[in-house]
């Protein structure tokens, strides 16, 4: 009866090579183990040197070299999270949450955190898009031109549709030709000012489209 298959000399030689290779691989892996490198390195407590590469040592915050910091409000929803806009050489370099805000305390949602992309995007529309009555094409207008057109139409509409009294002779002093529907990004202060403005003009159809 011959030797068992597990006790054959050729298998023992192969096993010896395998064990030796495993020992070498194990020793190499041990030397590359982050915990081993930290315990045998200059930063045994892991206070920064062990986890910092040469490139990491040269990095600095994008907000460090900003010329000015402007306080703003996130333009997306109606929560009103405060933001700090960092500007350098007249260009926005970063937008972060404002820790001084009692609403958000420096926190921003994913959309608010990406506000810089909204501001600096090359596809951002920077002019007013206007289509004339019965027109088929859009025109680009400057903001000042569009604001003057709106003001002229408000004055003309208020004068044309002004009502001193109703059909029963009761004094109304109002206009039904002007209405206001506010956007979801308006805060309470802006809504207060709009309410005062439109009420002073005689408008009574005033509403705000808020999500909360």
C-alpha cells in the first residue's frame, strides 16, 4: 500500500513553497497595514501626520484668500437658510452656510450647497427674456429696461382700472387690474414689504405661493 496522497513528497514540497510564499505575503501586508505604519511611525497617536500626504499639506480652504464675504439667503426654497458668499477679484469663489443664522445654523441642503454652480454656471441667464405681444421670438432686455417697462405698465394699469366706488356707491378706492403672486423663496420680511406696496397702490388680490 502506497503513501496517502496528502503525505506524498511532491505535495509536501509544494506545501512548503506555498507556506513560504504565504509568510512573505503576510509579512508584506503587515508592513503595509495602516495601523502598523502608524504605530511604528512618528505619529503614533494619529494626530494628523500619518493621515496627511505631501499634497494634503499644501491644500488650503477656498475661502482663505477671499477679498470680501457677503451675507445672503439661499434662493431655492422658502426656509430662508443664510449663506456666506466669498468673493475674490469680483467673482464668487465659494458659497457656504452662515453659522450665525438662527434658521439653519450654518447648514445647507444639497441644493443650497451647490449654489455656487447656480451663480457661476456658463448657462446662467443674465438678461431678461421678453416676447412682445403677438411676437414669435424672444428678445434680450437689460434689467433696468425691463424694470422701467414694468413700472410704466403698473402706473398705466392702475390709472385705467381704478375704482373710486362700487356699483352701490360705496367708496372702494381700489384697482382690480393688478394682482400679486409671490414666489416660494420670499421670506416674511419681503412679503411684508410687498403687502405694504400693493396695498398702497390699491391692489387687493395679493397672495404668496409658499411651500411651508
